[in-house]
């Protein structure tokens, strides 16, 4: 079953976060991730607003977690730490009838 990687981000250092984004994209693609939303317009209806929101679909929850733990993604993540405030989760999708 496919899964969604959902990140809510407040960028504190655009230059460092740009390096993260440059490296994270290929790492995510390598693990079968496809971006559905990446920093587009949004409307915050409830909860805490973060100005950058990213959603990627992976073939499975396991593939998304494997991506996160991969050396490629961890190298990218090193640039985001301290350069952003982030919430990240992976949610398994509901099968459609």
C-alpha cells in the first residue's frame, strides 16, 4: 500500500535549506518517491502554520522510512538541521474501492 511523506517546514536559513532541497529530491526519487506538492499555495485551517509544505508519495510506508534512513537522505538532512523547523510524518494511504 502506498504512503504519503508529509512535511511542514519553516525555513530559517534559505541558503542551507536550498542545499538540503537540492540533495533531498534525488534521494527521495531513488526510493520511489514522487512529489505531489512542494511549497505551493496553501490555506491553514487548523493547527500550527508552517509556510512550506511538502507531500511525496512512496510505494509503501517501508520505502518512505527506508528513504529517510538512507545515507543519501541523511546527508541532505544535515543541511536542514538548524536551517529549518520541521515536522515530518509518513502516513499509509487508504485503499480506494
